[in-house]
C-alpha cells in the first residue's frame, strides 16, 4: 500500500480549511485516511487574523516519512516551513 501525505478539504464554501493526513494513495481526496497529521488554513482563522495558519505534529510527520510516505508538493512546502522535513533529513543522515 502506497501512503501519501496530502490535504483533505474541510470547511465552508469559499472558506477552505484543510487537514494534513496520511492516506492510501488510491483513496479519493476527501475519502478514508489513516491518521491526521495537522491542519492548514490558507485564509487565516478569521478576518482579524488573515494570514495563513498551519499546525503540524512534526513527530507524526517524521514517523510517516520514515515509513516511506510521499508528500504532495503543497504538503512538502508546509513540512519545510514547520521544520519536519529537516528533522527527517537529519534523522535519515544520522543512521
């Protein structure tokens, strides 16, 4: 089973919020997933806070990357910003 780290859309119309999940690559975008790794709100939490907000559990992300999960392009950028990708690279180099 090929696992991907990808975004699942939730939220209201024209107000997207995404969950970063580990899912089987064959399942649909909003279909079944294995585990929630984090959240991403590209439009911010509210009008008072319009900047993009993301919360990622780096330990879970590194665990999935170590098991061979492939991140999508957008998720890879988010993992770089959170520092999870760097943690994975150093752990991989240390072996």
